[in-house]
């Protein structure tokens, strides 16, 4: 290869490197812009209305989330807690939204089968709930408390879920 043709290729390789760097920099800048826009939308969305169940749980003083919570729980219990925290679980109020059950009402006939109803109100699980209340104390009979920390979940909520066999 002649010296002249080598320098022509070297110039092309240098141009390609510059182009790759430019594309990478532009892509990185665009990703930063997208993340900033998503963060702004999230902040606006969260301030728009009442907090969701999950947000209330996470905002409660002392409650845990992410690895702080889930690393202490079994995989099965973690899955159940996530489902209950988000409301995306096998309760009729959720299943009815997708046409998987005919009615959002609970089998007990006293109202919609929601997370709150299941954990705190449903007469079908009165015995299990009484035992749960005796263990946790009346002051901790809130969804936010029952689904908040690994200690409460492991000591009390997990037992309730296992005994009811509903989730």
C-alpha cells in the first residue's frame, strides 16, 4: 500500500471516530433530556391528586421499600406484598377491570373486594384478622402499617396471607 493511500484511509478512520463520538454524545444528551422530562412529568403527576396506595405506604415514616424490604422476604412473600401494595392482585376489584370476573364485589356481599377490604374488613376472614389484630395491636391495623416494613410483614401479615389462602 502506498503512503498516499494509507493517509487517505487514516483520514477516513479519523472522520469515523469523530462521527461515532458525536453520535454517542448526542445520544447521551438526548437520554438526559428524556430522563429530565420524565422526572418533571412524574413530579407534576404526583402533585396532581391524592396519593396512591403505594405512595401512602412509601411516605409513611419508617416504612421500607426496594432492597431494604425485599431482600429480607422470601420470593413468594415479596411477590404477594408487591401485588397488595400496588393493588394488582387476585382480588375481584382488580380482576373485574379486565373482565376476568363478573363483579368487583366480594363473596361476603359487603362491598368491593379491594386490598383494604381484604386486609381490614372482610367478614370471611374475621378469625384470621382477629388473630392479626391481637398480634399487631389495634394501632397497626392500617394497610400502610401491615404492608410497610419487613418486620411487620414477616411477623404478622405473612401469617394472615398464608392462613386466608386468598392471595
